[in-house]
C-alpha cells in the first residue's frame, strides 16, 4: 500500500521525482510536497481509492505527514469494499 500511496503523491505533486527517492518517513508538509490545498486532493483520492468515509473521521494533520502515516491511516479506516481502480 505504501508504494501505491507514494506513486500517487509523486505523480500528483512532484512528478519529476523518482518514487524510490521519497522515503516512507519523509515529512511531506515540512518538505513542501503537500500543502493545505493539495491535502484536499490526497483526502479525496483516499476516499475514492480506499472507500474511506471522511465525514465520519476527525482528520488530523499528523495523519498526512508522511507516506508511512498515510498508510497507517488507511489501514485504520479503509473499507473492505474499496474499489480496485485508480
């Protein structure tokens, strides 16, 4: 799952970067990869890709700090019926 999340982040926000260069624990906010506006894209993608009902979850900045923290968030909240696409 981390590879899928990393691939999305790289393709959307740092397309000239090799996904292998983005470490699991790299701080996406402090590193300037994700800002408040791009965070909306991440949340929307997670909702669509993993079937997460964001309306029922209190979203906290620390959930989206790194590929690792996003993967942990998805592990906690993803639906078993998540779509296979995207």
